[in-house]
């Protein structure tokens, strides 16, 4: 729990949980850029991602990753309870190749 002063305001200073979160998030963004280059060599061109913030029906944040391959546009999804967990988890799954790529039928019908 964060330290508070006499009026209940957070006290500035070291917060190990926040430090770990920022370290993990920073590392994930660095790793994401590296992975984009690695996947491009394999002809999977990551075009971007979007985030659906806290979807009540699934109780999670959902990240949608978009890419283009020689056979067309594809998407992959990753959800988690917090935004940080969703983004870090997406990068981890991209790194360990456990994402399930699907044809991006929505993109192809809306363009």
C-alpha cells in the first residue's frame, strides 16, 4: 500500500510496485520494437495495435495486434485484467510465438 501523509495524500518516494511496473512496461515496449523487426524479416509486417479498455463483458482490457503477411491481413488478440498486463502479455506472447494469428476479415470488409 502506498504511503500517505496526514491528509491522506500519497507521499512521494520509492514505490517498489510502481517501479517494477514501469520497468516491465518499458522493457516490453523496447522488446516490441525488436520483435517488429524480427517478424518483418519473416515477412510478417506488424502494422499496429489497438486497445479496448476494460470490456465489461469479459472483465478485461483487450489488445488487438494487426499485421500484414504475403497472404493478407491478420490479427491476434491478448486480454488481461490491467492495461499494463495486457500490453506486457502481448509482447511476451509475440516473443514466445504463442499468439494465434487469424485472417483480418473485419479490416478487409471495411476498407
